[in-house]
C-alpha cells in the first residue's frame, strides 16, 4: 500500500483525490503546505507527493518539499484555469508529471501504481540504484 501526501489549497479537490486513491489501495495524508506535514510514528516517508504547482514553486524557493521514500516521486497539479507557470530547474528535475486535476485523476492513479511497482521491485532487490540503472 503506497503512502501519498497531497499538498495544496483546495481542500475539496484534495479530499476527492484522497478518496480516489484510497479506493486504489493507497494511504493518504492532506496538508495545506509542506511545513504542515507532521510525520506519524512508524509511518515512514511518503512514496509520492502530489503538490499544487504554485505551492511547490513557493516551497522550493523557501525551503523545499517534503522528503520522500527511496524511489519516490513528485507529481505537480494545477486546475484547468491556471495559465502556464515557469518552474524552477530544481523542481523540473524532480517532477514526474504535471497534471490537470481533477480531469486527469485516472492518470494520477496509473502513475501511483507505476511508482509503487517500481518501489516494490527496488525493495525486493535491495537495490540502492533504480532498476533501470542496473544491468
């Protein structure tokens, strides 16, 4: 079961995403900002951070995004009304996808499954490098 943190300002959207991801077998936590994430004892780091694009840009400029489990990924989201926003290079490098939510929620579920499978394979092999880097 994947652990996912949802970060953003639209609580209704985040609750809907949490329900969709729970139906797919994921554990979720919701926060308004990265600084609001309180680690739960024994829970470990989340595998995926789904972060509102504006919030992610502000977080990178002011201190960073939450830590992720090995093999984890950052997925950014925006709504269909948002115009283009340039991303800092550091954020571009760590972003797996930039989705329009809630329209692409099924794509989010597919990405979560893919990252989870990759992390499971990595854990099975006990690898410190991504599977694609191994021969």
